C-alpha cells in the first residue's frame, strides 16, 4: 500500500472514535407529541432562526408554551408576526431594552420557581471567533445559570445537540483534538487528489464510450472514509464491492431522518425548503427539453421518494403521482408532508407500482448512486415505462461533488457510484433509454448532474 494511504488511514483511525464520541452528543430523537414548557435564549438579530425553532416546536410538540428571551430590542411588528405564525403554541417574547444586557426584563423568579421542561440556546454555528463570541456570551450565561429538566443547543443548520454540562465539556475537549487532526487529514487528501485525480479529469471529460466503462484501469484513491477507486478513463468514483454495507446496515442508514440529516425541521421550514427544491428541479427539467405528455392526468413513479420532497412538482401540474421508498419512516413523513399524494413502502415489487404501470415519467432523485447495479435498475424501470415515456435522473456530479474537497462527495459512505456526465449517459443507453441528454448544474451550491431520457420502444 502507498505510504500516503497508510498515513491517511492511520490518522482516520485516530479521528474516527473521537468523531463518533462528538456525534454521540447530538439529539437524534425528539419527544413527538409531548407538550412542553420551553425556554429559548436567542439573539435578537436572528429572529429567522428563532422562528425556525418555534416552527419545529409547533410541529413536534403542539400545545407547548415557548418563552423567548432576546438579548436586544426588537420591533413590535416582527414579534407579533412571529407569535401569529404559531397558533398552535403559547408564545411569549421578552426583549432587553439594550443590546446584551443581562436578564433585566425576564421574570427570573418565575423561572427558578418553575423550571422549564426544556432550555434551548440558539447558536449560530459550532465554532465561533471574535466579536460573535461576545454577542453570544450574555444568553449563554443565562442558559447555564437557570435550571431546566433538559437542555439543548440549536445551531443555525437546524441541528440539535445535548446542552448538558457534561456534553458541552465533552464537545469542547474533543474539538480541541479533532479540528487540527481533521485539517491535517484534509490537507493530505487534497494533496493526493491534486496529484492522482485532478490532472486526469480533463481526459475523463472527453470520454464518450458507447457502452458503460469497464473501469479496467481504476486505482485506489482513498480507503477512508470509504474505499473509493478512481477510473482515469471515464472519471467515475467506484466503491469497492467488499466495502458495500450489508442490507441490515443500509436499513439503519436510510431511516426516518436520513433525508433531513437529523435536523429539527418544522412544517413551515420544510415547506419553504420544498418550494425551493421544486423550483430548482423544474428549471433543470425545462432546460433539458422535457415535453409533457399531451394527455389528461399523466402518471409518474417517484422511485426512492424519501420524504416526498418533489411530490408538489407533479401534483401541481395535474400528474397522477406515486412515490415509493423502502424506508417506512420516510414514507410516514412523506404522507404527513403531502397528504394529497399516494405513497407506498417497497420497491418495484410493491403492488402499487404494478397497479399504476405503465408510467409517463420515471423520476429518480439521488437514488442511482446508492444502487449496486444501476444498469439493471434503469432497465427494470424502462419495462414499467409507457411508450414515449420519460426518465429523469439526478445524481451528484463526480467531476465537482466527489473530486472537490469542498463538497467531499468521497466522504458519503453510503454512495456506491460517483457519476460523470458521459458515464451516466452510457449507463442509461445500456439500459435501453434513448434521446438521452445531461446537464451539470452550474451552481456551486448544487454540484448535481441531471439526465433526461426517453423510452421510444413501441
């Protein structure tokens, strides 16, 4: 084994248990349905962040009381809007008359006499420096000073973390070790990608095979966080077959919270995110030249639909929608988020899939990179497609998402394939799809690759 890989593997073996210990202090389950008294300590400049949390409380804990202490004055109209947006809660705001003043307006005697069920510190992001640290200090001191049955820290990325003293001290100690270790590992990985992968990507961009690449010259790039090979011919990333997680482990990965990354997301915030993603995909499909069927109520199969994020894209256009996914928890969320759509647990063998076939559109959003045999799946989907039916596939673009340290696609341990445009086209063609076209997203925020194809067989 190359010396670089040995060093990277050794450092990963040191960092992994530390990272697992750090991640163990994340809140992954919430007492859904339990009404609580919640005390929030927040920055008055970040009312949007506060509203996201109130939205989540209303979604998961209806009937709760939420007291919000802001460390600076706020316009009355904004406070009234925040209260009106959560009719299922009893919300009270307390605003300091001067920025960063400490609890002069809050009824502290009441808080001591009746400790809340939950105390929450609103935090911009885990690692803060400079002036932001001072702005945080007043509410952090209040958060630590007053008792509560449970304490959480709520970051701006909508993740929840255990806010108990033991968990805070654990994270602080672990971050002292992890930050320099991770930085050094990333430098070594970036150096290896610069030397072994990126100089070969130009040739990979020009590869245009008529059949799927056989990856005969692929070589190992990294062993951690997943064993990934690079094919210098087509530019794809490949997970070693012996590293593919067993079915039992995959079932745990693709659980109820997989699509949201364990974020604490309420209905309104989810709806906002859904509108944003639906608009994005609508533009993708239009630019690829999609022509809707000229018929009443065309049908679509959303295979691997997760929480039903894209159901409104088709329902609003009058399509007959069916979403399927193996994760029962994801389907439960999908039904809650999209009550007018049809969903089923399972795969292509689900009775609902057979009953709805053939389909005018097959839709796969970030599914194909998880499948052991992409050609086989695309062929089976074509068999359930109507003559002239379409397929839309969206995956991470290996040329940007995988081989770019910023996006760290190689760190997605559940991904088995990292597709390039030409390689994805060849795989779809091998499955019998025609009129194939691809479009890489030019946005740096979404390093995705989209494919549109058609079943022209009669």
